C-alpha cells in the first residue's frame, strides 16, 4: 500500500498547486535567496575567504519545484512509514493491516470533520 502511494501524493501536491494558481516556492524563493546571499557575504567577511562564483550560484539558487515536491514526498512517506510501523507494533498486526487501519481512520476522520458522515447529502 505504501509503495503505491507516492504517485498519489505527487498528484495531490499538483492539485494543491493548481488550486492556488501559484507554483511551489514562488512565495519565498527570492526571500530565501536573499538570506543565503547575506549569509555567504557574512562568511566571506568573517573568514576573509571569497566564495567562488560557481559555488555562490549553487548555494544561493533557491529550490526548483521538483526539489520541493521531492522534499514534500519524502516527508509524507517518512511519516506514513513511521506511523504504520508504530501502529503495527502497538496493535500486534502486520504492516499491511496497519496501513489499511490508518487509512480507514483517516477517511473516517475527514468524513466526520466535514460534517458529511451519516448524512443524506
């Protein structure tokens, strides 16, 4: 189950991006680059050692959309695996059953919190 969810997660990230009509990283990319430039300037000033233009460009460059998606996918999958393992250990069940249990609980929680559980709508 966890092995198949990676593509679903990336599709979800794409859906979120499309809802906002803003590409990932757009809101903070320049701010992040500016902070990295300032940090490099401080390091150069403190160490009296210049950073090469190639290194500066590589360090300052903000993340590409692909980098952000991979980071989000890694975080999501790491949390899902940890939760699955913890649930399997806690309940004394196999990992497949634990993943299914967690999935059903998440769907139920979302349905209840949306107010649509057991309604005729």
